[in-house]
């Protein structure tokens, strides 16, 4: 595999762009990375607002649901009350009809008694068979009169009670209708708040989606600018430089390596190469940013410099995090490197680049 690497290295060296440097690419990549970070921070705030609005919308929806239930229950009560009013009205009409009938009977009896009143008591007595017959006629007339009068009074009392109940039901209905109007007003207000909140949330979500599209576009631009290192990445070693399968086969950033770094990142791979080559790798407290390695190395007494050497770690100080590469071979200012995550997708690759302007860490010295 070393021979193959050197063969590829030799072929690709001649294909390097004359005078290619990383200065221009670095500045632009930093600018893009700053834009990406700004968009990600904005998205973080937007997402927090969206989540807060979602919770608020849920509370408004719950309030609307409660109001809907109250309105439905009240509507059922209104229907029942109206039915009761209608039933009472029917009873009142029946009582009135009976009252009219009794009044008619009473009127006829009064008329009869009036006509009979024109006959003197002596004449009634004379027309009677005897005194007992006279008394019976008088008692019958009084009895009919009292019975009709009692019926009229009873019906009038019933009618008055029915009318009282009807007024009470009408007052209840009016109160229920007032409550219903208020509940419907509350429901309208809650729906307006719900719609407004959902509209705001939709606006935040739309902005997040727009920002994510911009981030994807910026990453694509950043990946294109990174090629100004002068190299074209190739698949290279099928064994991925010996990077352990437990880290290689796991999803990117889903596990931690032996040095506290996320798997399939550039620093995790170079840490492994240092350990594989020299039998040790300082544990720097899980520091995963490549641009922090030179300072950590200096504090650990490990030499650094600007001269490329095989089996050193090359640090490209690009963007907010930098990029770490393992130097496989050197020819003047041109170097052949192996690496992870050059494509921002956690994949292994190899390429020939211009090594000028990079910082090198010499773990083997």
C-alpha cells in the first residue's frame, strides 16, 4: 500500500496547479464558516421561539377545545330549555281551552239562574211538588254554580303556575343564550390567538428552512473552496489507513474514540495514526478542534513547525475548527495526505496538496 501511495503521489504531484496556495481559500472559507455559524445561531434562536410558540399554540388549542365542549353542552341545555318552554306553552293553551269551556258552562248556568231568578220564590214553591222538591232544586242550582266556580279557580291557578314556570324557563333560556354569546366571543378570541401564534410559528419554521438551505449552499461553496488546497480527494486505501472498524462503521459523531473525540472526524483519524505509528497519543481532554492542536502540542512539549515531514500531522487553520491531515509522503512543498471528513460527510480520502502555509506537529520527535 505504501508503494501505491507513493505512485499516486508521484502522478498527482505533476497535476498540481502552479503556485497554488491556501491563503485565498482560507480567507473565503473562514468567511463562509462565519456565515454558517451565524445562520446556525439564528436557527437556534428561531427554533427556541418556534418551540415556545408551539407550546403556546397547544395551550390555546386546549382552551378552544374546552370552550367547544362548554358551547356544545350549553347548546344541549338551551334545546332542552326551549323544549320545556314549548311543552309549558302547550299545557297553558290546553288549560286556557278548558278554562274557556268552564266559563261557557258557568255562563250558561248563570244565565239559567238569572232567568230562574225572574220567577218568585212563591212561584218556584208553587211549581214544586213539595217542600223537598223545592229544596232540591235550590241545592242543585247552588251545587252547579259552586262546581263551575271551583273548576274555573283551579284552572286559573294551574294556568298561573304554568305561566310562572314558563317565565322561569324563558329567563333561564335568556341567561343560557347570554352565556353562549360570551363563550362564542371567547372562542373567537382564542381562535384568533391560536391562528396568530401558528402563523408566527410557521414564519419561524419557514425562516429555519430557508437558513438550512443557505447553510447547505454555503457548505457546498466551502467544500469547493477547500479544493484550493490544490488536491483532488481520492478513495485511496480500502482499509482507511487502519482506522478501527468500530469507529469507521458507526455513524459519524455517534461514538467517542479513545481520546475523547467524535468518530470519523479529521482529528479522530489523525489521533489514531499517531497512536498507530508511534504507540502513544496524548489525551487532550477530548479537544476535537484541529486548530487547537498546535497549542495543545506546544503545552505538551511536542514540537511544531511549518516544514512538512512524513508521519507528521498537518493542521490547516481554516474556518472555526480547522482541519487535520496525516502526512503520508513529502516532495518539496508538495505533500500526500490521508484524512477523514474532508467532504464534511465523515468519509475517508487521500490527496496530493500544496503543503505551504500549514502547521505541522512532529509527534515522533
